[in-house]
């Protein structure tokens, strides 16, 4: 079996936001006619999940990646986590640290949060890239398969796991390296991309104090603004990348749902699972690079 090459994450630094440490990485130099890129991970991931994209894209772009509050190396306070909270984190990071409108690229949960920024804080966004993006539509039928955890547990058990002791036990179970690997094996098409390094990058932050509280918020945080409402508000160029083998998302049907509310988007379907930016990084990097050149950069 082919062995995936090891790509070391870019060393990062910290920014203080609401008295919490926020970890981010930066690579590359500002381009005269190229906006910076900001990469936003999904649930349970971190800036490390973008290491292949940071390495590839930083040759032509100023690239940033950030750990959302509650994940990676960022602080994990016992707060109520929501799309609005992370939207404000990204908006203020772009304003205070990056200092100019940015192309936001997000995977899964990071895609939904990026959409919130681009739609509700448009002054921070030069464009938007959604990669197997999460988020609720007003009418979910036919676009997203049930949350895999809720699908297994059912409503009664979901209510049970709103209790601290029960959510803690579930967290301790799925925190195990062996369970992390089995989950990745379900959502990655290319099994060679599932390395010990990847498993460790997901496992390590789960050991931080407070990580179990962030996990518990999955069961307690109300859904945020619906995707169709956000798409109606969106005025920035939109690129959508879909890994068609994603077992959690019906990519073709969900893509059609996005197009029905925002017909001017650009989209590509890739032979990958839920995380194509990590499975097929060269394809994702090239599609993102060429789309920014065509659709985001002003002709003058």
C-alpha cells in the first residue's frame, strides 16, 4: 500500500481573543493582486489538518490557518459554543491580525462558520470556499444524512447525553486512538491518507482540559442560522468542493440545494471522502488557486 508522505505542520503562534489563547499559523508572502487565504478546520480537527494545503498554497499566497476556540491548541473554556461565537472570532481575527478582506476556506463545521462570516460580516471576506460544508437548511430533506451520532443513538439517548456524566463517558470512548482511526477509515476514501500522524493530531487536543465540555456542546447548542438564509445574504464569490465519497453528506443532492439558493457558485466533485483537502490536497490547492485567479481578483 502506498505510504502517504509526512508533511510537518507549519509552526504557529498565539493571539489573545476575549482573554483566551487562539492558535494560528501563517506562511507565504502577501501577493500584489492576491488576497490572503484563511483556512478553517472542521469539528475535532485543527490547523494541523491543513498542513498539506499551507505548504502548497504558500508558494503563491499569504496563507493563514486558525484553531477555532475549543479546538486544536486554542483555549477550551466552558462556554456556549455556536456558529455566532466562531463567526465573531474569525471576523475579529481578520480585522485585528490579517488586516484586509480574506478568502475564507472551510471544511465541514469550518465551512459553515466561514459562510456565516462571508454572509454576516462581508467586510471581512473577499471570497468563500466551502469543502464538504456542514450546516442546516430550512428544509433538510434529501441533502444531509442524519448526524451519525444521533442516527445511532436516537432522540432518547441523545437527550441522555445532554447529561454531563453521560457525555463525558461517550467522549472518553470516541477519544481513543483506535476509535479515531476507525472513524477516519469510514470518512476517508484513500486509506493511505490515514496516518499515525493524522490520528495523533486529532487525539492530542482531546487531552486538553475542557475538551470534553466542547464535545458536550454538540448536544446542547441550538442550530445556528440556516444555510439558505445565509446564501441569500452572500455577495462574495463562492467555490464549492465536494468529496463525493463522503458517507455523512449526499454531495450531489446537497450541492444542488446550494445551487438552488445561490446559482452563481462554482463547484467541483472530487474522488474523495469528507476531507478532500487532506486526501487530495494537490487537486484542492490547484482548484482553489485557479478559482481565486479567475473569480476573486479584480481585473484592474
